C-alpha cells in the first residue's frame, strides 16, 4: 500500500469553492468627515445612516440628509455607549460606530459561517 506524504514546503489548506456574498454593512463607504451634524448632507451622512441602520440604532431612513431622525439615532447611540450625547456625530462617535460595526461584521462573518457549514457536513 502506497502512502502520499506532504512535505513541509507544499501548500496545505482548502480551496474555496463556495461563493459567499459580503453583508451590506461590509460595503458601507468610509466616512471622510471628522464631524457630522444636523443640516449636513451628502455621502458621509449616507454612510453614517447606513452604519446606524446596520447596528439597528433608531429608525433611520437612508436619505443622505442629517435630519431629526438621524440626530435622534446618533444621540441614542452616544447614550448607549457612554459618549457625550449631543446628537452630533463627532470624531469619538464616528470612531465608536466604526468599531461597533467592525465587531458586528467579525462576529457575523458569513464566510466563517459558510466554512463551518461545509466542514461539518
């Protein structure tokens, strides 16, 4: 009976053959502004709203306008995370939002879940 032995210099591992889409939250554009406040408009506000929605904070509508609903959601996030609850997304708030979103994406990584499903079949 012949045995095949892998040498240490040969690559090991799995070849990916299952396609997994990234969740919508992983596709949110980075915010370039250091502060966003009521009355602001544009792509950074849209990203802020998408982050809040992905984290299920408030009932934000993604409309690229820092409106009352966005302000209330930001204030709610700030209170829940022991930040200064002003309703303005300052640098500290934006950093905390990005960290929470990153943590959620790591915890809910669809690629890891798909890999575990395949390995445990």
